[in-house]
C-alpha cells in the first residue's frame, strides 16, 4: 500500500460518527421528507416529468447521505449532487433549494472530518460553488447566498472541530494520567508491602524464634530475659506500625512536623534487629554501621555465634543506597533467625571497594522445620538491589546458605569519613568474641 493510500485510509478511520447516532439520523431524514413532501403537495415542482422529480430530489441527496452514512458518505454525494445540478442547467430554483441542506451538510462534514480533510473540503466547495452561476441564467443571487451559507457553515464546523480535537486531546491526557497514577499506586502498594514486611514480619519472626527457645531454657533468669525480649519486640512492632499508619494519613509537611516530637525507644530489648533509627531515618554512615552492629547484637542475643567483617569506608556509600543496604541487613538477620541452625556460626561481610559495595552473609542451614516464609523479603531484597543496578546471588553450598548483594558505586565521589565514622568502626571491631575483626 502506497503512502497516499495509507493517509487516505487513516483519514477514513479518523472520521467521527454522527453525534446522536440513529436519533439524529432519523431527524435529518424526517426533515428531508417534510420539506420534499411539502414541495410536492404545494405543486412547486412538476411531478409529472422526470426532470421535475430530479430537481426536487437532487438538492437533498447530500443530507440523506449524511443521515445514512455519515460525513464519509456525504462528501462524495455532495460533489455528485453539484454535478447533477450542473447537468440540469443550474436553474435558480434548484440552486435556492441547495442552500438549506448544504448549510447542514457542510457544517457537519467540517465538524466530523479530520482537520486537514475538513479544510480541503471547505476550500474545494467554495471554489466549485461559483460554477453554478451559468451564463444566461438568473441564479447569481442564489449562488451568492449559497456561497455565504456554505462559508458560514464551514466556519462553524471547523470551530467545533477545533474544540472537539482539544477535548479529545484533553481526554487522552487524562487517560494517560490515570494509567500513570494506576502504575504509581501499584508501585506504591508494592513498596508498602515491602515496608510492612520489614516492620512486621521481621519482628514477629524474632518473637517466634524467641518463643521457640522457651521450651529448651531451664534457667529462670534466661527465661525471664527471653520473655522480656518478646514483650519489647511486640512494643517496638506496634510503635513501627503506628508510625507507618501516621505516614499514610498525613501529608509530607505534617509528617515532618509531627516527627519532631517523637522519640524512638531506647530499650535494647525492644529492638531485636536494630534501634529506633531503623524505622527509616538512618542517613549517615555512622547510623548505618550502628544498624549493622545492632543486627549482629540481636543475633547474638538469640544464641548465634556471629562474625562481622567490615572492609573499606561505609561513608563512600550514598545515603539512598545505605537505606537499601540497611533494610537488606535487617532481612539477612531475619533469614538467619528463621532458617539457620540455632546456636550455629553465622558470618556477615560488608565490603566497600572502589567501584562497588558488597554485602554477604552465610549461615548453617537448620535441620528443624523452618518458620513459614512468604519469600516477600527476598523479593524486596532483589527490588532494592535492582533499583541501584546491582544483583543478588543466593545459593546453598555444603549445608550453608549464602547470600551476596552487590551494588555498583561507579561514578560516585568518595565522601571523607569523619571522626564519628572512625569511632563507630573502632567500636564495631572491638575485641569481642561475637564480632569479627577488620580484614584488609
């Protein structure tokens, strides 16, 4: 199919249907019947001859075509009617009867056709109308009135066409915005699902693991410590849920104002996988390292032997990536609680190199029946990693479960670490049996 044929096919496809549908079509046909019938009854035309019948019918053919087939059918019928009037000799009476139906036809055609075909139809129509003023006939006045009527109808139709196109563009933009909003809402629901998992599932897992230890602990002091930890974890979970609900209810400005009056809990037992800063407010490298240390402490309190190694400068990691890694560390700690052999060795490594940051964890796979898992945490871990162009590797090897998260740091400028970062690293790598030492 050639390019002109494609354009014609596209224009034909873009022709709008007659507004009002069958009702308006019936009205237009009724108008033709009433007018033509009135002429027939008043004897305006000589109905005893074929010419008289033709003169009565031809002026209304475009209007009937518009009612039956729309603008796409009315346009060629208009040119056929004009040719028929010329064959009849363009008598003044017939030209006069063209005025009323042509005013309606031209207006609707210029309104329903695409913009360029509507302009072309208007121009060709105005050029052909003067041909009806044949020499020797007294149809000049009727031709002038017909031309004015066609011009006014075309201007009205083109104006409505412009308005219709603007309305369609606005409706199209609204549909695009609605689709975009639906996509944003879907992404937001996914993000909130991850946040709910981070806030609730992790702490509930800790409570379940601590409750499981109650059956094996005989020491009253240890038992009291476990029960106290379960209560603290429950309080922290409720606090985090309240914070999330407040975030959903308040706008950003009100949220910032209300947070200034909130003080996170300082109880260690109330925060088994981190401190209050782990509710989403960690922005500094010091806070990030502190969160990692808090996860290790929580694992140690649950009976695990944990080795933590930090290599490089955590301050080189951007704040947004630290937030993602902070959540990931928490998820790794939860997975160790859920799936590792109780009291076994667990290893965590954070390595910051020139072009990437690596978070790695390894634990012994438990032989006991694990706590039910929805795998939402792994999905959230992959989603956060993908957002920074990284990748997650998960595998089981020789009875140990290993997880590796790698995020690129290419193009990022190193941020000098301050004294607070050095102090935190010094505390992190203190000589503690449950914590590893730095490896260079």
